[in-house]
């Protein structure tokens, strides 16, 4: 239960619903236990008629005030009327019990749905707070499993498990109370098997808890495998690896099935064991109660024996539900343990206590920055020193793995440098709130991500309050407006998950439009033109050159944009700056940049296959 203690804050929040539900549980069970008392009276009345010499005051043994009032009223009537009135009374009691059971579910079960809603929101908000390092080390399937399966299993505890448990305690408490009032000795004999029940519950719960933890971990792996298969279905089909992926999934599924069946077998033994214990209690009641009646009819009436049998059978479902409640509780504890471990994680990148919002002008300074990725040990930057003045346009060029993207990640404070500092307008970005910093920087990532939404919705993601004219203007600046207009539904066209219906170049340009509509002071573009053709690239560069006139821009690329006048060109290799200067000065230096430029011109000037065919 220590893991489930984290739910106390929700129980306190919905305490009025919970308290009302508990009251309704007690009331519904109170009207339930009155039925055996009425039945006892009818049976004793019948026995009195069959044995007129018996003077035993059977109705004096009824202790409940409400039942005594009813019995005293009908005691003077003839037997037919008594049976009829008792039948009506039992019907009314059943209706009252059903009414309060309805109220019970409307309070406790509805409370559990509210808790589920709050808990999913808490998990989702925590996902958004966690930094990039966390997502690099956790699979999507595991993340999805926590917010769906784990939260759902916890809801089974906050709703049905609590409802059944309180119902069980209320019914047992009321039943045992009336049983002890009638006959203490018979009650003790009847309840004798309960210690055996308690021991069984204890040991079986240990097994259920261990198996539940294992099953939840396997379910996360299974979800991850499925998610990766869905996301990479085109790669799977292109490499004809359907059978291999199916076998991989089947192995994971088989392991999950084996463990789930193991848990089902434990539960299959559990529930019949509960019924067996209840059956023993019923047998003891009839056997011992019968001997008591035969030996001394004055101390044990036939009606009392009938009452005890009814109470034991009434307890059949609640006692049988002990197994179900224990199983739900153990599964919920295993899931809540996973959620607690997750919620205790704190992002490495978070606002410092004294961090404040700041309006950015656009002066950037990477002050002797060094950075190593903790999860791989790769040193991405070493003593990187770069000052970009307000309004300057800087190109960062280098081969794959040279550290270009890391520069963008550090500026957006996805990571903090190991040494040195990243400063904006002379202020260390760690002294600026994350929200304020990122609101004023637009970022076009290397790996374009589009949401399963319309084209307009994806562009508006950069500025949700923008007008349709601003959306079109951003699309024109990204040179994608014409192609969007050719879609069947224009800007209202659904583009599918991750933009699957668009080409690579279209996705990149929609992503650029999303960054431009934000109208930031600083814009970072990370190799965002790799999938567009040369003509479109020239159009985009022309549009960007005009758009970026008064903005600070960092263009990260592996190509050289000779048509774009950069204030600085920085060449990175293995995390070090090996060259820097203007386009012309670097060509004159004859180093890496000049060699890259020469090879690029040679490729660009080489005639395409289409041009060769036309010449022939």
C-alpha cells in the first residue's frame, strides 16, 4: 500500500464524493442485512404455528430497532397476512438497497474517473517538463503504456476495488454484529475458517504483485515493438522484412502471454479458494447450528439457524470479491510504483530559482563552450567560441557528426554546456526562464516533425493566434503556397501522421513556414533544405534573405549557399572551429571551405540525366 499512498492527494480532493459514497455503501448494506432478520421472524412464526406448545419468545431475539417495530406491528396478524407483508417488506428493502447501490456507484466510480483524468493530465504535464535526455533513453511504447495501461489499472483501485472493499467491510461488519447478538458460539464457529482465508490472501498477493510488475514491463516492450513497426512500416516493406518483424513481435507477445497466463492461473486458484472457505462456513453453520437446535431448542431456534445460513450466503459474493479486490490492488500497486518512479524524475534542464523572463534583442555569444552527450559519451563541442551580433546571419558548415546540431540544441537550452556559457544579450541563458527563451527563438529541426493535422494547423502551431493571411504569407516565404493551393482541400488538407502524405521537400517547407509565422528575433535553421531541389532552394533563399533582414539567424547546413550573404561562415570539424570568416575570405584561404565549395560547384554544373537526354 505504500506505493498507493501517492493517491491520497486525489482522495482528499474528492473527499466529499468519497464520503458520500461510503455513506451510501453502509446504507445499502444496512437494508440488505434486514432481510435475514425478517426471514428469521417468518420462519419462527411458522415453527410456532407448527408447534403450538412452544412458548419461546422468538421475536424477542430481534435486536434491530426498525425490524422490531415492523415485527411488533405484524405479530398480531394471521400467518397469511404476515407472509404477504413480509414479502412486500423484503421487496421494499431490495428497492432501497438498489437505490443506494446506484448512488454508491455514482459517487465512488465517478470519483475514480475524475482521478483518472487528473492523473493522466499529471503524467502528460510531467512528460512535457522532462528534457531531451529523458526521451533519448526511454522508448515511446513505454511512455504510452504509463499514461494508458498503468493509469487505467490504478483507476480500477480508486473505483471498483475501493467500492468492493468498503462494501465487503460494511456487509461483514453489520452481519457479524447481528450474528453475535443472536448467538456468539455459533458465530465463532462460523467465522473459524477466516484465518485460513487471511493467510491465503497474504501469500497469493505476493505472487500477484511480482507477476503484475513483470507483466507491465513486458507490455511496455510489446507496445514499443508495435509502435516502431507502425512508424517504420515503409522501411519494413521496402526491405521485405515483414516476416522478421512478425517473428520479433511474436516472441515478445509470447513472453507476455506466458506471464499473463501465469497470473491468470494464480487468480484461477484464488477465487475458488474463497468460495471453498465460504462453503466450509456454511457447512459448519448448518452442522453445529443443527446440533444446537436438537440439543436445546430454547437457545437455538430454527429461524436463527436460517438467519445464519442467509448471512453466510449473503457474504458469499463479498468474500469471493476479496480475491478480485486484492488482485486489482496488487496490479494497481505495481502500476503506481512505475508511475511514482517516473513522477519522481526531475528534468536536468529547468528554470533556476532566480531565472526571469527577458526580451531578446538577438546578440548571441557561445563563450568557450564544451559539451559531451552523457548517454553516449560523445564529445560534440570543444572550446566552441562564437559571437553573433544582433541582426547578423551566420552559416555553420561541417560534415555529419561535426557538432552543428548541438549548437542549436544548446542555444534552445535542450542541454546545458559542460563548460563555458551560452549568452543572449550578455545574459547567461540559464538565468532566463525556458518559456521566455524558447518563445523568442524559432527552430527548424533537421528531423522534420509534422502533426497529424491540416496543413494550416501545422503552420499555426508556430503562432496559434495568426490570421489566415499570415499563414499564406509564411507559406509563400517558404515557397510552398503554390503546392498547397494544388491540394484537393488546400490549407485544410489532412497530411497524415508525421506528414506521411507530403514529400520530403514539402514537409521541410511547411516546417519552415511554421517557424517564420512565429516572427521571432532569432531563427535557427538546421539543414532544413536538404530535401528540396536546387531551383526551389534558390527561391527559398531569396525569400529568406528579405525576411531575415532585421533578425539574427543561424543557418546550419552541409551545403554552401553562395547566393546568401552571410556575415560569418563557421566551419566545424569534430567539435572544433577549424575555419571562420566571410565567403570570399574563406575561398581565398583555400582550406576545407574552398575545397567543399569547389566540389559542390562541380556537382551543380554537371548536367543532369534529363539535360543529357535532351541534347542527344
